[in-house]
C-alpha cells in the first residue's frame, strides 16, 4: 500500500495482541526518526524501548495511580472532550503490547567536558522526530497508541534517566487487538486545514 493510503488508515489502538515481533524493526524505525530536523541540530531525544514485562508492569501501575488522581479532578470540558473515547483509569495496554517506546526530551545537554550546553526548541524537535517515528511504524504495518500519562515524572525514575531528560510521550507499539472497537472519529476537510496564498 502507498504510504499516503497507510497514513490515512492509521488509528490509535487501546487494546493489543500480546504476540511479539523482532525488536530490530523498532531499532530500524528509530534509526530513521533520528534523521529528523532539530533546533541547531542538537537532536534532543532519547528513545527507550521497553520489552521487559516487569518494567512494563511497573509503568502501568504508576500510570494508573496518576490517572486515578487525575480523574478525581478532571475539568468538565476535558471530560466532555474525551467522552467519545470511553477511557478509564485502567491501562492494560501498557502490559499487553509487546513494546513501549518511551520518548524523552533533553532540555539541556552536556558537552564533551561535562559542561551544561543549551538545546533549542526541544519540544518541537522531539515532536517532529516522534511524528517521523509514528510514520515509519505505520508504514511497517505496526499499530500504536500515543499515550500521555496524566503525570509522567515516574518514567524518569523507572527508566533511570538523567535529570536533563523529561518524559515526552509513550508510544505503545504492537498489533492492535481484533476485538477493539475503534471510536468514531472524523477529519477536518482539506479546505479547513489548507490555506493557499
Ligand atoms: C499528544 C497526544 C496525546 C494523546 N494522549 C492520549 C492518551 O493519553 N490516551 C489515549 O487513549 N489516547 C491519547 N491520544 C490519542 C488520541 O486520542 C487520538 O489520536 C485521537 O482520538 C484521534 O484518533 P486516532 O488516532 O484513532 O485517529 C493522544 C494523541 C496525541 C497526539
């Protein structure tokens, strides 16, 4: 299938088959995503591939604690905007899917002498690299969920990342469950999103 057609069919899955696949696919995909443009070429990203069931279990445990605290004080407009997804505080996909890719954003870096160095536009740079990664994974025929825990500080601790790295997003990667009913979503028209001058 052409890439454009595959991208038009991309959907977020929240239930996954447990069967695994060769991790090399993810290494190859990240190997392409790291060619993303970045502010002053600082490449301010780290992609942590998690396949260890114990670590996935701990990430799920901590994510559910964060979600349960968040859902107690979620603003009404936010709840309303999420209604179509039927989300709950339970996140079994964090354990079911064979891999999680936890993306970290470096907010500063160290030079070869260990001095702190600046990073420019890390949010945009990591967002672009993550978008490229999602594109390659989709092209490979993999399914995924972009998951943002309501509070994500625990990821730094669980994955033992250094202080200059902040959690950005979790990509839950695998084969979407055949039993998962995709929520109905619509797309804006070309006319709404494209303005030609
Ligand atoms: C930055 C970002 C954060 C998201 N966070 C979550 C999340 O925490 N939980 C979830 O179930 N879906 C999450 N999503 C997925 C969106 O709900 C989904 O992309 C949207 O409903 C459109 O559906 P589709 O991806 O199936 O086309 C997130 C998507 C993005 C881009």
